[in-house]
C-alpha cells in the first residue's frame, strides 16, 4: 500500500510538471511563431481555418513532455529497463517532433510523402530494435514487422485526425489516461510515467488551441510526437491474464484516431484518390456539415474516447465470452456509424 501511494505521488508530479510547463511555454512560443512568421496560412482547399495561425504548439508539448521525463529521472530512481524505454520514447519522440517541425516549416508544400515515411520507418525500426515491441505475436520477425507498422500507423493517425481545434490533442490526453488506467495496477512504470507526462503536456496546450485570441496549432510536430509516444506506450504493458482478447485493448483506447484514418483512406480510395493526399473526408468534418459545432464534435469525440477506454479496461477484466461480445457490439456499431456518415455529402 505504501508503494502504491508513493508511486501515485510520482505520477501526479509527472502529470503536473508538464501541465504547468505547457501552460507557460505555449503562449511564449506563440509569440515567437508570430514574430518570425511561422504560421499556417489557409491557402489550400482542404484547410479548415480562416486566418493564419501560429504553428509552434507542438514545440510546447514536446518541451513540456521532455522536461517532465527528465525531471522525473532525477527525482526518483528508475529501474534500468525503465530508463532505457524512456530514453527510446524521448529520443524517438524528438526525431518525430523534428520531422514534423521541418514539415511545418516547409508548408504549404511540406516534405515529400516518401521522405516522411522513410524517416518514420527508420525511427520505428530502431525503437523496436531497442526492445519495445508487440509481445504476443510470434515468430519474432512477424512481431518486429507488425510493431514497426503499428508505430508508423498510430503516429500518422494522430496527424491525420488533427483537422479541428483540440481534436488530436484531446484524443492524446484521453488515450494517455486510458493506458494509465490499465497499466497502473501492473506497475509498468515507463508506461505510467510517459502516459501522464504526455497527458499533462497535451492538456496544457489545449486552452490555447481552443482560444480565439491566443490560438495556436500544434502542427505535424505535435501530432506525430503524440502518436509515436502512444504507439510505444501501447506496447509496454501486459493487458490481461483473464482472456486472450485483452491484448487488443489498445485498439479501443486509440479507436477514434485509428477509425478516422481507416475511414478517410477508404473514402479516398473509393473515389480513386491516393489515401496520402489530404481531403475533407474526415468524420469530424462530416458531422460539422450536418450542424454540429466544432467544439461539440471535439467534445463528443473525447467522450467517446473515454467510453472506449473504459471498455478497454473491461475487456482486460471479463471472461472470454464477454470480451468477444464487447468487440462484436462495438465493431458493429462502428460499421453502422460509418455507413451513415459516409452518406453525408462534403
């Protein structure tokens, strides 16, 4: 019980420190972005904002997140394995952040798709090589390949869903807390620390992302960082000893970004377009088209993510038959919703 209380204090600090730093750093970096013209101008047809907006929110999230991890490194004594995993997250996260920042700086064209994927796959390769991988798949080479694809896929899912104020960042907060909910009892320390640090950093950015007077975007740098971190966090804990379906709980925790990625890819392919070329097919924009405000869409998506995280936790606790039933009901619900949303003209 004493260890549980002490670790709870540790995780609270790991949450509050990045939260405070993000609240302080975000307006400073917003001023810097405006001073040097680092803004996202709504020049392309797929842009959903109307005025040039500063793009350094991702830098605030990264600096707050990184400072939180470094602070906790010197505040407490982590096991060797935990230190290694946190270094991988921090090092790989920095490369993903830097890749997104360079892409943001080169807008409106940005980096070539091939260049982006080459760097992302390289980062994912070294992260998996360091030992963070899917553990329930064999043989090892298949686990390695699937782990690399998972990291790249989830990283880009958070980038793809970043098309509306607060949408990607709020999903990152909810997903991080969802992983904490499942990993906390098992004391997977690197998962817990990284989750709460990312939740705090992203939450500290959100008020400015929603603000009309102090608006700032996190850009590709922030979304790729969030996606990469959560992809690694998802592979860091044992989900269930109750039923084998528990290992798929991350699909529920990350359901909204993954769903939007699959949805827009299918819709683009149906029209004969490349899934890598931006469009307005996102479920959030379709809901806005039928009258939902952007704040309501973001709120509903966040609440859905919270509910899915609860279901993810339940899946790790219930017998196999109940776990299968939950997957069946939720999967069927997604299918029906997809059919309805696809009929909305954009």
